[in-house]
């Protein structure tokens, strides 16, 4: 049995589908029983909130492998207290349940010492680093699906406003479907000790590449424009963020190049889904 957190999201759902397609039994962990109904015909459904350590431990219990992830917190309080609470619960649940192996969703830049939003997953890695169970930290590149925010402006105005700059700078990206497929494969293959697996698409992506992919999917011209750095804070606060600084620091890290894989992706695994395929899927979903 393989327990999977986040099955109602893109990555967790892809992990569960990948396991099921390989003939592996899945325990789908959900917070909402209603959302679990979609999985009930294919998987064992377990109800557990990430803050409910006993319920989470029960969901992990007896499993050969467990996929764990933190729900994304894009607007954290200073000091990341939300992540700290969730990390503590996940760690305690894993200690209590003692699965045979664990794949934890991490991120490119998890090891960065500079303050930024991705420090949350760096702290997850630190918290699980001394578990007696073999752990794989799957460090995924920037999700192509972040471009979902650009679908409306690309479709209606022929423009995407990019925070990734300069517009011709190639950034390591990956499809969430590839992340899930990779995690499912890793779970089914035993290993020992703790390790890091890096994952990015076959080709790095510029803002101009994103615009061209939208143009191809929409059948209309689309261009990329830089979102001025001086406007970021006001824009993010207008969108409802209370603490935009970590997000801005993360974007600065990608743009300056200190958020990257240590060898710039030379040893990273490569995904199979192209930028064009991933953007076309976003357009269809919209």
C-alpha cells in the first residue's frame, strides 16, 4: 500500500494515478470526505488533516511507501509559523507510523541560505533528515502550471506580464504531471538512506518561450512584458497578500540565479512533458 497526500491537487493526483496505473494499491489521503468520493472506486480513502497528527499517522500506518507534501503557503506569516506547524505534524506522524520509505516533495532552491519563500521546504528537509526511514527529497523546478495566472491575459489581451526577468533568461521549469509521475516511480523502487533527486524539464524556459507557447495554444499572437520590480509589492498587496516579501525574495532568487540546481541541472532528471503540452493543457482547462 502507498499513501499519498494531496491527491485532490495536481501533484498528489498525478502521484496516485501513476501508482494505480502501475498496479500498486493506493491510500488517498484527503481533508474533505466529499472530495475523497472521486477516489473511492480506485483507492482506499483516508480522512486526515495535516494538522491532525494521529489521523495522519493512521493514514500512513502499514504502508510500504508514503508521499508527503506541504500545502503551498504563498502568503506566510513572518517566520513561517504555518509551515512549522505542518512540518512538525508530518514528522511526528512519520515517526509513529514508520513506513518503509518516504518521498517528500521539496523544491529547487531548498538549500538556499538567503531568505525567501522556498525556505519553508528547506525546513521540511531539515526536519525529516534524521528519520530512520529512507527518504527521497524530490526537488522540483518552477512549476509550469504557475502560468495558470497568465491564461486570461494571454487569451484576452495577448500579453503575459512576467515576474521572471530578464525576459530572455532561461529558468528551470517542470510540469506538475511530470513531478507526480516521477514521485510514483521513486516510491516503487526501493533505496537506502536519504537522498536528493532533482527534476526539471528537458529544456529551460524563458518568458518569451512561455508567451510563444500561449500563442501556439490560443492561435493568436502573445507577447511577454516585464512586471516592473518597483510595482511588485503594491501589486501583491492589492491581490490580498499581507506579507509579500518572501515571494519577492524568491522571484529575485530565480532572476539573479542563486535559486538553481547546484550544477545548473546537469545531473537533474528530465521530465517528458514539453512546455507546449503543459501550456495547452492549462488553456484547455481554462
